[in-house]
C-alpha cells in the first residue's frame, strides 16, 4: 500500500504519521512497517547520544496500524473511520534503536459497540519491542446509545 | 456440596472456575462475574447481587468496563462470546449478564 493509500485510510499526516509501508491490511488484521533512519527530530532529545524510539510513539504507531483495520471495516459504512485511542495495555520488553524497521501488527479481537479491541505487537526481526492490547473508540453516526460511548455514563469513584 | 476455594488474595482458584464434568454451573459464572467486578474493576467489597445494575444507576460501568468484563469472561472460561448477542438487555444487570454467559457456555457444552 502506498503512502497515498495509507493517508486515505488514516487522518494522520507527517510528522505524526508513523506508518511508512502497509504490508497487508484486511478487516481483521494489519501488518505495517515504520522505517526509522535516525534523522527523526525527536532523537535530538530522546536521548542525546543515545537515540531510543519513545515508547509513546511506538504505541501511536501500533494505534495507527489498528486504524488501518478500522478503516477497512468502516469502508462503505456510515461510521467514521477516524477513531481515538481509548485504552492501552502494553509491555515494552526491549528498546528500539535507530536505524531499524519496526514491524507493526494489529489483530482485531472484539468489536463492541463503538469500541474495537486489538492484540498488537511491534518487533524488529525476532525481537519484540512492544506487545499487548489497545482499544480504539470509533464514533458512530449515532452516539445516542450510552452503552457504546466510553465514559458517557460517568465513572463511579472507586 | 461444592466448596469454593478462595485464595488469601480474595481471588478464586482457577480450578474452581473450570467446568465440572464438562458442565459450567450458574454459580461458577456468578463467582467469576463477582470476581471481575470486585478485583478487575476494583469495586472491592461490593456485594454483587443479581439485580445490581451494571449501567445507568448501579455500578455505572462505561463501555470500556463492559468490554473488560466480556474479555475477562472469555479468558476464564476459554469461550468466545457471540458479540452480536451482547447488548443493553444482556448487560443491564449482573444477573442478566450471568444468565447470558451461562446460556452461552451451556450451548457450547
């Protein structure tokens, strides 16, 4: 999938579009690549002399990969493919250092109202950089059902 | 009589949540739902009765909490819940959710 096709599926744009290449995408799973050459601006501060890809950006890249699946599912429907990150539960077993090709995978396990839950993984070769789950919230055309809008019913203090 | 094994942490022993003779009882589902509410969703000490409302005036769970309940049940019983059957009716109260899960598991068995 070309960068133009990726931009058709996702609302993100450089410098906050981290998917360089989409290897495969369907309505259940997506595999994408983020090519990191070390010239990215954030390495100036993270960290000087010891560049490491920030975990939050790996998380965002995985969310964008999941967004490709949502884009596939929403194609031709009334639902907007523009989702928001609703929940993240990831582990980062190893840091990602440039230059590298970060392979990103997202597999949709649940569609629950406006929520899409994914098993996700970022890797370099055989090494897992990040793995876990994330949930995207995708606004429906009609959000009148409080059961499908996260937080709409209010959180009970606990 | 089946005696439930409760760990010092309050968690129910995994063997207690597995099917007995390939049949999952409603009590087992009820224990699992109670544990999810009290431990996973952090309503510790909450008395979980069948008429406890999950949304709208009871626990006021949001959709992320409800999704966690579904995925937690799936992990505990190794059964994928039929998503299209989930809705306002099946998740309105603890009892309705327990009944729904029990029915799902019974149909599998």
